[in-house]
C-alpha cells in the first residue's frame, strides 16, 4: 500500500467516496453528517459507548475480537494520519468489555518497532489464546533484509500484554508468496484453532493464502496454499459455526465498485473446497477500506468493521483516519449469514429476534 500507484489509486477512490457518497440509506442507517467525538463519555480508562463508532476520542481500524472468559477483547490499529497522509499506524491498542456497552481502554500494547527487524507500519492484527498464552499476529513493514510487508508473531501471558516478539524474525515474508507482484501482499493475518487443536493462519492482499502453524505457534508447518475467493482484496477472517467454516473478507469488484465491501465463502473444512456466498455488507461510510472481525459472545454473534465517519477535533475521517464499529450478525437455517446493514445505533439497541439455531 506504500507504492505511488497504490497511494494514487486509494487517494482517488477515497476522494470519490467522500465527495460523491450518495446512495439509498435504509431507516436507522448512517446519517450524512460525520459522527463527532463528543457523544462518547470517557471516565479514566472506561469508555461508555452510545452506538457507532465505538471509540470517539481517537481513530481506530482493523478490529480483531477475542473472547476470554466473560470478557471480549478488541485489538485495533491506531490511525494517526495527518492531513493528506495515507496511513500512519505505529501501535496497536486493546479494549475490553463484559457487556458490549462499557469498554476498558487498556492503551497501547505494542509498537511495530518492538519487532527489531521491522521498520514500522502497525497494520492489521489478530490475537488468539493457546497453551495458556496469548499469541498476537500482525502485519508490519520488514527492514531491507526482506523488503516488503511481513507477518510478525508476539506472545504474552495476558490478553493485554506486555507482548514481546515470540520469534525474533518474521513468520511470513514477501519471498514466501512469490505469486504476488506487489510488496504489500503479505498482510492482514487471521488465526483459527480447529477442533483437533491445529492452528491455522490465513492472510493476503489480492491473493489469499492459508497454512498450518507449528505446535509452538511461531512457524509454518507444511505448504502455503492459495484459497483466493471471488473479488478478494484483503482482510480475511476465519471462524466456524456448527460444521461450517467461514472465510469472511474485504472484497472489491473492480469492474463496478470504488470501495471495498465485505463478502464471504464457506467450506466443510479449512482445506476447502470454498464456496462463494456473496456479499455480507456494503462499504464503510466514507472509507475505501473495510475490515471484518467476527465473534460469538454471551449468546450473540457480532460483526466488527470500520468506516471513516468519525471526526476528532478538527480532523475529519479519511482513508487513514478510520473508526471501529460493530453490528449484530445473524444466520439463516442453511448456515448462510444474513446481510448486515451498518447503522449508527449498532448494538446499543437489542438484536433482531431470531429463532435459535
């Protein structure tokens, strides 16, 4: 995403989105004006949410939820772009909640440069619990020994850290996926532990890859396999419900769309075959990018996303100034996910009634 071509492309698309954003808005969906920072109440480390976006004192992106006991932890990137900067992301933050209303702000948990071999760029991440520890996988910019984006792994004894580099080197580098022709192909890791205890990692931009992780969580066990579904752009997320596996991702139909949407595919196993199931939700307001994160928590399923509808002080939302949101996620009897409408109320109102699975 750092190349001149990519920057021009995304800047052009964002300008179109911001200036020409029209469209039919269903009842309860986004109003046209940006969301201002004032509606959220902050008291110390507590954030009381009143709808979307969740956190309104800073810009956040790339949400990755993790349930630990009776709390949900949400890992996000911190957008710090100034003026017309594209991306400026130096650290990852984590919040937690027990009720989806009051969130504890745990602050920064790690900086990209805590990986001594990385230049910077604290891009999308996901944490997972295994073997009594918490493993944090994230995309960063590698130093010149392995140019391009890479995937790092850190570890902690608590979901809020402190996290430290678990490997001392990148888990995945640009050379490991030679099919891609651009330097930011190896981004947006998602990790999932299957019923047999095997943990898998999927990632990618334009091409989607999957591989098993070694038992110690810091290596690749076996081949890297391409599983690119239709219109895949980036931001894959793996989860399972019942006997069905889901690959949800940021999609872009370049023939007709200017901004990413969220689509998904399903499979009987992580090794496929994957069946495309269509779009899950549309673009985030004013945002070229979108990034899904899915989790079940206390009886409800949730879809976390981001948009660029927040203004903080004199800074409006932009391609590099995004805001995390959340919506309820529901399923049809055949296992397909019901289309999601992005709303300002989010989960501050009760979920729609649905028959139990």
